[in-house]
């Protein structure tokens, strides 16, 4: 019998040891999964955050779900202990809890950090941090030292105030609720990138997520949105996609069409979530 091959890939790494995971040089995926039941299955979703480290400064993209703050903080501290640049910026794609639920705690724990992006309304919840909020418009860039972080067009937007982010050096797109899909804990998908989770049916989980979380996709022509996504990916020359709820995408050409297939399929189906809830209430 041949010797077992040496551990060479993330697939051989226990789930608990996969995070924080460097998905591109200096871009770290941090955070934890959230389990949700739907149609008798347990779906896992991420409410991920990403730390982008420049030579002089790091930026945190998203803060994770409120429950995830201890994990996010532990992962960040591990990375700072490894010597990455201090946290000077926090960018959240929009004001929903799974994206910005740790905002106050991040600003409290990192008194040097500024909140950047579309900062509408945050001062109402955190008036004590209003002087640390800075507006970004589409195309604005923040210099991190050796790389910049840019606010870019949010093609799939959950709220009016949504912006997507982009790392100009490794060409990593941070699309918030774009490319949202769940994964299966039982299949060992946690902590894997989309291309490693070979048993994950991307069109199926993408359409389920759109059905449950992005109701407006039922009333829009998703062909137009998918064309616009292709346009953005080509214009920015995107090489890696780091979604908040999905697994990171490292092969844009192969994987993006599968997610788009799910979005287009979901748009053609009636909304199921509300009907299920109505049945449950009646029974
Ligand atoms: Zn979301
Ligand atoms: Zn998981």
C-alpha cells in the first residue's frame, strides 16, 4: 500500500482549524456559520467578515452577526499577533444586522478605526462615534499601503445604501449579499471555498437563498442583473469573490455562471417562504 499523501489541502484540515483563512495574499476570511432549518434540511450560512491587510493599515469588511463577535475578535487578534498592520478602517456593505451587528463593538475595541462607506443613519445608533464616520462614494479609494480598498457599484443591493468593496491589488470583490448561498455542515463544507465544496449544488442553494432573503429578485429581470454582474467583473478584472453569506469564489469563470443560474431560476418561482410560514401558523 502507498503511503498516505502529506496534508496539502484545506480538505484535509479539520473544520475548526480552517479559519481564519487567507483566500488571497493579505485577505483573510474570518467569522462563523449560522445554522438555519428549511424544508427539513439544515442549511449553514456564513455571516462572514474579511480582513484586508496593507503595509500600513488593515480594513475590516463587515462585522459578522452579533453572535459572532467573540469569534471575529479572536480571529482578528490572531492575525494582529502574526504581525499584520493595525485596524484603521471598518467598511460594512449595508445596515443589516448580519453585516454590521458588531459595528459598535469594533469601534469601541479599536479606537483608531474609522467607519467608511455609505454611513447613513449609523450616527443615530452610535452618536458617540459620529466623528469617526467618513463617507465614501463609488470609486473612492482608501490607501492601505501597497494596496487600496475601493467602494464599487453594488449590482445586487439589499438596501438603498449598499456599496460593494474591492481590493485593487489582489482584485478581490466584496459583494455583501451578492453571491449569497448556504452550504452543508454535514458535508464538511464549512471553511471551504466554493470550488472545494464539490458536493454543493450551487444553483440550488443560490436559488433557495434568493427565495428566502432577497424577495425583490421575484419581481426583477435577473437576466439584466446577471449581465451587469458580468460587466462589473470584467471591468474590475475580478479574480476572487468574497461574499458575506456564500463560500468564497476563487474560480470566477467557472463558478459565477452557476450562481447566476440559481438567481435566474429563483426569479421564475413563486415565493415559498411566506407560504410555509402561513401553513405552519395554521397547523
Ligand atoms: Zn445579508
Ligand atoms: Zn458551516
